[in-house]
C-alpha cells in the first residue's frame, strides 16, 4: 500500500501527535504547558515525550527556575523532517478520497 508508506508510527498516538503539533507551532514548550494543553497525566506525558526523545524527534532540557524544576521540550531537525513527511503522507491520503 504505497499511499501510506510515508506515515510514521511514532505519530499514530494522539498524545505524541499533539506534542509534535504544539512544538512545531511554538518552537518549544515546557512540561506543564504540554500537560495542560493535552489534558494528560504526568506519567502519560512523560512516557510519550520519552518515546519521542529516544526516537530523536524532540530534545529535553532540564533546569531549575529559582528552586522549581523546569523541563523544556523542542523539536530536533530530524523530528521536524519526520513530522513534515508524516503530515504530507496524511495529506496525500486525504487527496485519494477526493
């Protein structure tokens, strides 16, 4: 099925799709912002961001702001390319139904 070859399994999950969409649109977002926007638990978000980080699609920067920990996520070049290709494959799939 050549028309789905460009789809990336990493983005099939709605949380990972949401994380990538937010990061692509905003450049970066912290853990709390992602959690609030996606309405997921800490554990759920942590497992999905870890998956994307291990795939090389996002990077994670941990630091302290004052005495509070802050985790900032951003998209890597590999992530930007993979997500753009995934979106193009979805667009191609939609075009088949016209």
